[in-house]
């Protein structure tokens, strides 16, 4: 394709993007396809001869788009927002067009210097401590744009590991760093993101998981006690992660109290993960949750979640840049240059090669201004509070989290399995998309405002649809309970953690496979659950723990009924439909 071809088809792609954004509401928010659908539509071998761009773009619409989850759809309420905007797309296009690999100042001076300036703008807009701002920290602190919050956590953990090992080694040079790995231990709340656990695996260090309180916040007394116990056992605490805006319920850890604990142990690096909610500090009224950041050694937040910047862009700041450089610096001759005082961002992260990410963030900040970005965040908060109010007005439902930002965790006042069924029906319809979580041991549905141009009508319409799905389930539950013969068991209040044996009519139910798939849930035995309970699950990987005794009782009851009505001319061809 030459320049003129690019000019022609580039305009067509821009038109396609504009039409897609303008008419996105006409599409289902998520597909209901089965894995492997695309293999049936595309050839098994790459084309030998060039193909027309018109055919490629047509196949994109006809074959790729049916398998796309539309994260910027007005009825996408899952996960956290996938930041996007036209200015961000344009900035990313220019970054791709330039094609610079921005690992050092010499490789692309503009990319390096713009990233430094934009990261300082960003830090000041969030009200971060001066220690994180390169222009105000006498050269000690600063920030860099990474690919994801997971990458930020890993970089900070490796840096903390390096610092702790250097302290343990002292002046000794004969001992390899790996000798000290069994001595190191990190800490994170049970509600922390699973990327912390993944980072610990990659860094080959132990991770201690600290229980959370009823509001999803790390229990600081348990953290303090765990650190003291580990020190007494001869271990070296080296890394503590606090979270502002947990994935499961958007809970905020108490940074001040955690920071005070970390301050007492010189070997500890205190990292704060604010991937979603950290962006809310752009609002002065949200900065009560940033109190304690002055204790932190590092902080990250993702403009690609809550500030209209498309993936990938995760901002990371550290108090001591030299700690990063000491941990990550590799300086071969072919990467050296004469500008020693310039920043080389290759020392600030895992990869050597870096994209010109600062360009799109610069476009976004300048196009919207801080006032526009604040208005956008405030609108999301107001709409979430609107949805919370609608839920609370209906006695059949309840809200299970503190609603500070755009996330509301709600559920029917029914057993977990019926809430699982509700979510499965909602997602299977393709008209809305949400995911579940576990809050205080209860299965909840996460409703997160994500659409840039969301209005009260989008929220009200979504609530009306949710209620319509729920009313079908609640009606069937009531009818079924009314049809059951009176038994002592019927009078007992069944625990919501138990397996539900009464079911709505099969015609209204999804198969077990589809129910689990569209509710993002799996059922496991208690033995398996207890063997896994020390793993971080993000709060967004709900499992239903099956009571073995109740399951056996259900099987025996079904077997008895089967014997009574042996066959009766009916062949059970889809057992999956009747099981759950």
C-alpha cells in the first residue's frame, strides 16, 4: 500500500470508527458465540497473493466484529472502564505513524521529554506528594508510563527485592543474590489484585495474604502482627501492597495506618495500587482517600481505565528513581550515548523497547483540560449513586459495597445461585454485560459505569431490564415453592452458601454450562476451595462451594424420583439443562 492508498483507506477506516462509535448502541454489547467460531470462518492457510483492502475491511465487519465485546458500549457495565476517546485514538495513530522505539533520550528526545513533562502534569493534577514529581523532588523522584498495573507492581517488587537483598548482603560480593530469596516476604490484602501474586511468583518470593475487614479493607492489625511474626521467624519483610479501589468492590485501604506500619520496618517498600480509583484523586473531594501517600515508595494508576486514554497506559511514580536504576540498569555499549544527564526510560521498566505512550495522554489532557476530565469522573460517580438509589428503593435487592466511585455491587435478596442465574440470563441476552464478585462471602453482581457519554437514561433503562430478568426468576421461585408439598425441610431457612435444590422450570433455565459461562462462575468442592483459599482472586472470580452432604442428599432424592417414574416414555437427552 502506497501513500495514496493509505490516504484513501485511512479515511475509510476513520469513517468506520466514527460510524461504529455513533451507532454502537445498535449492536449487542457482547457475543454469545462458542469458542472456535472464527476458525470456521477463516482459511487454514495465509493468502499467497495480496488481497483487496475492501475485502479485508468487509471481513473485519462480518467475521471479527461478531466476536467483539464492545467495552465502550452504553450497556457495558463490566470490569472497570476501558478508557478511550477520539483524541487518544488520534495520539496513538501518530505514535504508530512515527514508529519510534523510545528506550532512551537519544532514541527519541521528544518522547522522553514529553513523558517526563506529562507525568509531572499528571502527578500535580492528582495532588500526589512532591516526592513523586521530578521537577519538585531535586531529581530523586519521578514517573514513567508502563503497559499495565501488573507491570507496575512487578517493577516495584523487583526494585524492592533488589534493595532488600543489597541491605542483607552488605559489603559481601561473593554470595549470589538468589541465596537471600527464601528470606524475603511480601504482603497484600486478600482483596488485592491477583497480579501481586503473579509478581511474587516471577520474583521468586513468598507472599503473605492479609485478611480484609467487612468493608474490604486490609486489616492493619493483622498486617502488623504478621510482619512482627515473620521478623521473629528470621524472615525479611520487604514489600507491602495497599489498594485504593479494589477490583471486587472498590474498597480503599487505609494508607496512613498501613504506611505507619511500613515506616517502622526499614526493609519494607510500600507500594500503592490505584489502577482504577487512583485517577479519582483528580477531584479534590476524593483526596481524603489519598491521605497516607506520603508514606509510599511507589504509586500507580491507569489513565486507560478512568481518564479516557486508550490501552495501554499505566502511570507509575517512585520516590527514589535511583532504586529503579540500580535494580534494572543494564548498559551495553550500543545503548550508551553522550547525554548522561538525560533520562533513559529503559531503566524504569522491564522491556527495552517502549512505545510513545505519552503522546496520547498529552492529547487527552490538552483536549479535555482538567476541568473536562473532572466533569467526566464526577458524572460517573453521580450515575453510580443514581443506580445505587434505584437498587435501594426495591426491597427485593440490596447493595453490598460502599459506593464511592462508579461501581455498585448489588444482588437479589435470594440465594447465591439465583443471583448467578440472574447474571447468566442478563449476559446471555447480549443486551447488557456485567461480571460478578464476592463481597463478604456473598455472590454479587458488579455494575460499573463505563461509557464516556453515559446519562441517567442509560442507568434507568439498565435497571428496568435488570428488574425484568429478576422478576422472571423470582416469579418462578415463588411458584415452585408454592407447589412443593409441606415438609419440615421447607420451613427451614436455607443457607445461601448451600446448593439450591428447588429450580425454576427447565424451559426458563440455561444449561449448566451456559449458566456458569455467562455468570463467570464455577462450582467446586469444599476440599478444593480450602486448598486454594490462600490465592488472590481479584474479588472477580466467584466460586460456589458445594456442600457434599447436601449434594448427595439431592442425588439420592433424584434417584428415588427416577425409580418412581422409571422412564415414562421420556428420554433425558440433555442432562446439562437440568443440572446446576
